[in-house]
């Protein structure tokens, strides 16, 4: 039988690793928003003729928007999955701690 203290420590390590992955997803979502935010004005300026109508700028604007949307959606989906795993691990850890019948130590 495994040691409950070790299992709790393992769960906490997994929660920490998942929290780091969730933070990376948040950063990826920010990068995706920047790509979308940069692609929209570039696309609009190309369409409205505010900058020299060059096909490459038009294509880059569209590509930035589409890539940003795809990357944002993927990162958000992954973040939701990671968050669900974190909640499950935290609930399991809390249940394991409750079963241990720990006693409160008071200061004298």
C-alpha cells in the first residue's frame, strides 16, 4: 500500500506542473491576441488602401488573423482541460487529507 503522505506530495507536484502548463497556455493566448490585433489593422489598411496595396501585406494580414484565431482557440481548449485536471487533483488531495484525521496543533 502506498504512503498517503507520498501520494499527497505527488498530487501537489502534479498540480504545480499543471499550473505551469496553464500559465503557458495563458501566455500563448496573449500572443494569439497580439497576432489578431496586428493582423486586423494590416488587413483593413490593405483593403481600404491606406497603405500601398500589396498582395503580400493582404495575405500576411489574413494569415495573422486566422493563425491567431486558431492558436487562441487551441490554447483556450487546452487551458480548460488543464484546469479541469487541476480541480480533480485538488479535490482528490483534499479528500485524502480529510481521511487522514489530522489534529490541529495550537500555540501555547
